[in-house]
C-alpha cells in the first residue's frame, strides 16, 4: 500500500466516523449509556465467537514470533471476556462528562460567558497486543460522545474485529451509528502515519505500547498526540519518615506487581537515615527476590552492615524502567538532592516521598515535575481506577490536555458559549 | 546552519530556560507579579532605546519587502510602548493560576486525591511581525510560572531583542532568573524545526502567524503544538430572529473591524425570512462599503428587490477568510442546513446565531463544532479581553488542551497529589 492509498482508506473511514461523531455529540447521555450496556450484553453473548476468532490469532502467534507472555496477554479467557463486559457497564454508570459547565460568569456589559464540555470528535487509538483495549477505549470514547478509530496490533486482528463487531451490535441496539466504533482491519504500516496526519478528520491520536511505536507516531503526526510512555518511578525516604511505613511502602512499590508502569524502579534514601534504614529494608527486599543495584554510598552502608557484594548502579540503571524485580538504590544528601535526582533521571510519571514532615512533603510536591506525586502512599496507586475515574485510556506522560490517568472526561474539550441580548462591539 | 548546529543552539538555550523554569515554578505569586510590574517599568524606561532599535528594523523593511501595512504593524509608537507596559501590569493584577485546586476528594480507602495547577515548564512561541507579542507572550508565561523561548520574525529582530532586554531587567529587579525570557536572536530557519523537536526541553510550541508557518511547525513538531489558524466566522439569521437585532449584529460582525480573525465572512439567512430580511440588510451592508458574494437564492431575492448584479458566490468564497469588506451570503433551508454549512465550510473559530427561540439557540449551540458559539451577540466578542482573561496568547483553533482565547491559565497543566497514611496496594 502506498501513501496515497493509505490516505484514501483513512479518509473514507474517518469521514464515516466523523458523521457518527456528529450524531453522538448531540445524543443524550441516557442513549450513550444504553449503548454501553447493550455493548456489554453483546460481548457476553458473543463469547463463543470471540474465543473462536481469538484462537485464529493464537494459531498465528508463532508466525509473529510472540513470546509466551505475549500469547498470554492475547488470550480471551472467560474471565477476561466477563471483565470487558463489566468494564463497559461501569463506564455506563459514571457521571456524564458531556455538557458539564466548567466556568460561567457575566461580563460587566451583560454578556454571559460559559465554558461547557463537549466531545472531541474522532479519537484514534493505536495499540499493541491486549484485545481488551479495543473494548475499553471504545467504551470511554462512547461515554464521552466521541467516535473512535482503533488500530490494534496485527497479532490480535481477529480478536479485535470480533470485539468491534459485538460493540457495533450494541450501538445498533441503542440506535446509534455503528461507525462510532471503527477498527482498521488492515495491518499495513502505511496506515499509521496516514491516521496521524488526518487533519480535520481525526482530532486526537493516543498511541499505547512500546517507546518505538509512540515515538514513530509522534514524529509522523500533524494532529495532536497524547503520549503514554513508560514509568521510571521513585520512592524517596525522607529523614523524617516513619521507618516502618517507609519499609512497607518501598516493598509494596517495588514488589506488589513489578511488571507495570507504576512500580518503583529506584529507591532514594536520605543520608541522615541511610545507615539505620537501608540495611533493614535491603534485607527485606532481597528476601522478596529483588536484585539491588547500589550507588557507592549505599554499597558501603550495606557492606558495613554485612550485606556484601551488592551490584553497583550505573548511570543507565537510574534511567531504566526495569519492569522486573530489580531496584536501583542511591543515598541522597537531602530533599533537594532527591528532587534533583528524580527530575534528572525520572520519567515524570509517579514519584513518592515518605515523611512525617509537612514542610518536606510540600517542598517535594512542589519540586518534583511528575504527573503524580505520592505522599506516604505507594506509587502503585497511580491508576485511573484507584483515582476513581472508572476505566482509563492510559496514563499520559504528556503535560498538555491530560496528565496522568486519563478517563472519559479527558476525552472531551470545551466550547465557549456567549449569550447576549443583541450585543455589538463598539 | 545545519540541523545539528541548530539542535545544539536550541539545546543550550532551552537547557538554561528549563533551569529558570524550575525556579519560577516554585517562586511565589507575589514575586512573579513583582517581576511583571518591574518589566512594565523597564519597558517604559527603555522607550528611547526601543524606538532606536525599532528604527533599525524599519530601515531594513524594504530589504524584506514589507508592505506598508506590515511596516505599520512593526512600528513602536509611544502609544504602543505604553500599551505593552500597561498589559504587563494588567497581567500582574490577575488571579494567580498556579496552585489552584481543580478537583480534590477522598477515596473510600482514605487516600486524598487532588489535582492542582502547575506551570507547563518551557513554552515556545513562534510568531511574525508585531513586536508587542514579545511582551504579551512573555508576560503571560511569567504569570503562569513558565519560562518562554520566543522566536519572532527576522523583520522585527532588533525590536524584539530590545523588548526582551527590558523584560530581563524586570526579572533581575525581582530576583528571578533572566533566562526565563529568551529571545532566539538568529533568523536561521533551521532553528524552527529544532525548537519543535526539543523533546524533554520545550513543553509546548505555539505558532502564531500565517497558515504556512503554522502548518510547517505542526509538520516538524514532535512536541505538542497549539495551532492558531484563521477564522472563517458565520452569522446565521434564524427564522425567529428579531430583525433589528439581526441587522445590527450582521453589520457589526462584518464591518466593525474587518481585518481580524473574529470578523464575519459569511451571512446565512433562513429561507423563511430571507425575502423580508435580506434586501434591507444588504442595502445597509452595501452602504457600509461591503461587497456581497451571493448564492443563487440570495441573488434572486436581492434582484427581485431591485438590488441587481450581485456577484455570485463560488464554493471557494464560502471557505475564504476575506479579512476585508467582502461577505459571502447564502440562504439556508433551516437551522440544520445552517449548522451543516458552518461545519462544512467554517474554521471552528466563532459562529453566531440570532434568534429569539430558546430551542433554536440550544440546537445551534449543540450542533456547531466551533470553539466559540455566540447567541444574539456579534462574533467580534470572541477575544480574551472580552471574555475577561486579561491578555491572550492567541485564539486556539485546536481542540486539545485549550480552545478559543488562551490566557495564563491555559499555559498551566496539573499535577495529581495523592496523600496517604502509609497506604500500600494489596
């Protein structure tokens, strides 16, 4: 497929999605919620078909050289199908973000100014592997009055198309246009830049997946992109921390689910408490199977405490999202040094301080340039569900428009509504 | 200058701006306001220097083949210098957008979730001609705790550098780092894409100027861009309009200042009232010097009323931002047809309905996909000052992050602050 052909395919699909978006934008909330509930029912009814189509993808997994972990993520078990359906119902149960007034006031000349939330229009999502993203992303777009164009990975194509077919049944049942959910059914790579350049047709692109995919989309795009990069999260143990709390949070942030973006990758310990705190927590971490990579100060302290032969941490280790039971460790002189370390090596995702000092917490919150800052809580709470957003499209590592966990409201924009009584400008 | 050299220059400047941004982000509001007031004083004190430097630009205007209108926009008169200073003071007087809480609530598990406004970091502005943009953009960035990197047009380089020097005096006087305001002092074109690709250093690019400039920046950018395209604004006279109000708004929207982006370019008249309304308003518009370009239905009506030889409107006319005393005119069957016309030919900038019908106004507001929708008010009110924002960085024609007039608050993002009492995830 050449560029021109790709552009034409995207223009046709996006043109239809755009028409559907116009209908969705003026549909009542109860109709969109009815559609979401009908989608959930259709997903449940389609279980056998979904699993048959899913088997076709799994049968081809060798062809795509998928690892066992990837095949596992791909598989649509009974439980995962039920979870998809339940997520759609929980999205339906949320408050409608569309039509909410953000600000409203009168000007001295009597003009009434209002900012009111409206859907974005057409949202493009480009993702890999897990087929449930198809239902989650479509559900959040539908809730927020947007049509969506979904481009999943080629390894999940049959599964994604089968899920989309079920979602379209749900839309039909609620009398909404099926083009509101469009899955791009060709794996051709030329379609990605074409989608990211569909100015006037697609309003936003959300790439989810590996760094390479996200960078490629950002580079090609002429329409807005919200990027979802990885998380290199820190836990900083302040001199004024409660030691038991510090230990519990450090262990939880690293070990509770090490393969996800809000797990901790670096532990920073204030020099003032390093000698007392580090050996204890290091022993617990090692017991939990964690490999520590230590800067020289922390190595010395651990060595003096009888924990010898700790691996040294390189500059690179402090930049790495291990996504495994590996943890970089450093001793920092004070809170300012901790903030500097985080802003230098971090990924602006989620960073935590453990402290009993109000002013230390304030300084950390103000100084750390991250989308989520935790005070006396594990980094693992950085998540749309934990923040009460229901589902999430992802965790934005961008600063523009939406930052951190993105829910349905983040898929809306606003409109200025200005009401006069024949006002003219003089 | 090759790509590599451009990248190095931008990296150096942006790196310094970034350090300044970290200081600004934690500076108190009163210090940023003191700096803004000191900047205003420095601009006033520097009047002679500003005018000498401005003369150098004007002396080179032939070299750059500037039109008389462009030379006029470039000129720093006493009045314009005073206006720049006064704008900085009015920005200082606004409520501080930094640190405002957008949302705050407790989760059932006792976690406290808060969304709090924080600066973006480093904001890049790429613009043409008018030197006052240097002071306005820098002032809004300073108010919102951001450092700015300004890249003006080569034709205004001396003026922009002189303004920036005055602003830096103001920053120094308030003990803030001068790198918070950085004007790029080379006209080399390679610097624009380098700036738009400075990931991790520049957080946002705002291009202001002609469509060509904006498209080029959007195409090159890998960091977020908020585009400020032109306005093709409509006034729709609904069947239920008060005729006198309709006439007054149509005339004001077209004639009060035809060269700006919120002036009307197309008049849509409902078929039900076209015969009674059109001939009267057309006579007034022609009297005011407006050239009408009419679709066949409006031509017929005007011709029957004795206004013959009206120019025909082409498809292109309905897409054109005339920025002059030219107005496209069309008769539409009903409100739905008006909305369709606006969504097809418009630029999603500002569109108005004149009507006494509440339900017609509601349908228009919901159906028109524009950043500002006016009900019984002239499109000319679409402006940061008129909306009470103080100054504006521009009028965003994008949907993401900020839509319509952009003030200081739109130059902020937010941070999630999560406070627990030792919360870990289970």
